[in-house]
C-alpha cells in the first residue's frame, strides 16, 4: 500500500493539533497501515489525556488539602499565641485557665492534623487495605482506646450490645469508628451514655452508634459528610472526622447511614459492611 505525501502531511498536522490540546478523532474504518497508525495514535492520545486529567485532579486535591490545613490550624494557633502572650502577667488562676485551654487547643490541633493527613492519604489512593475477620466487640474496644480520657472528662459511659464478626481492615475501620464515637460524645451531655450496637443480616454486618443528644436538623444533615461542614456547629468538633469515616468505609465497599433522631432521641450513625 502506497501512502501519499498529502496523507502524511495531514496526519502530521492533526498530531500537532492534538499536542496543542485540540480534541481530534483520527480513527477511521478503512483498511491499511495508515488507518492502523491513526487508530494507535488516537489510543495513545486518549491515554495521555486521561493521565493529564488525573494529574490535574491530584493537584486540585492537594491544593484543597493544603488550604484546609491552613484554614483549620489558623484559629487554634492564633488563640494559643494570644494566651502565651498573656500568660506571663496573668494572675495564678488565669494562668491555670490559659494552660488548660492551651492543652485543649494542642490536643485538638494534633487530632486535626492527623485526620487531615489520613484523609489526604486516602484521597491519593495510596492506602492498601488488609481485610481480616474481627468481632465487633473487639473492633469497638480498639476504637474506644483513644477516647477514654475524653469520655472520662465528660463522665460518659459506653453501652455495647449485640454481636457480629466483621471482615474489614482493623486499623482503618477502628479509625472510622473512633471518629463516629467521638462525634457522638461531643453531641451528648455530660453524664450520659453513648450506645453501640452490632448486628448482621443476610445483606450486611453493621455497627451503629447512637448519641444522647437531641437529634440532627434536616439542614445540618445535608452537610454532615462535607469537610468542615457537619461538625463545625460544635466547638469541639474538627469538621473532618465524619468525612474521614465515610471515605474509609467507601474504600472498603461499605457505607454509613444516618438516622437523624429528634423528639427526644439522639442521632444514630450505622457503619454497614456488605457481604
């Protein structure tokens, strides 16, 4: 088969247009080596465009993560800086108050940074999940470990009921459950109880967490899983815990369902693990 100079020139022009960002479809239904070459060039161009789009998405997510970190750290760091300046000349009782507030600020900042870094890791797709079978009771106990002091300070109890054996990544799922329980604690009054229930049916295994609050409004429920949306109504919330929990469940083909409660009932968050 003879390929004319005109065909080569046209193909070269089309390739330059593609390199300049134009969307051209070089494919045709003809037979011959030139048609095969055109189809191969089209496939290559499409793959390169997809890679470029993926890289752009990664850059956007990175920029959003950095903006989130900068925005969320600014408030506690500014407050602690002011308290440090006032600490030296403050009376003893005020010094104790400032130190207590600074400890709380540092704790909140540490939790926030760790959560943001975990969210960034999940978003980048670099997490390798290792599913194993674990009882819901053991999983809940692992999730409660970092919350013991918080629960003690608020004189709150945790009531666990039910049973189920769940197949999941133990560490990451415990992280998700920790954030759900922490959210429940923050929205429950002092001296109350956070209820955890495990169960299973033919479709899924589940762990639900119910707080002792007054429920969630319809308006707030729409932004629960948006970063810095659902939890910011509470001064102790970081606004990243629920989105992080949802991302962890999503990566394991699971889901989180919410019963907003109300009329004397607290909200219930249910982690579902599908068989």
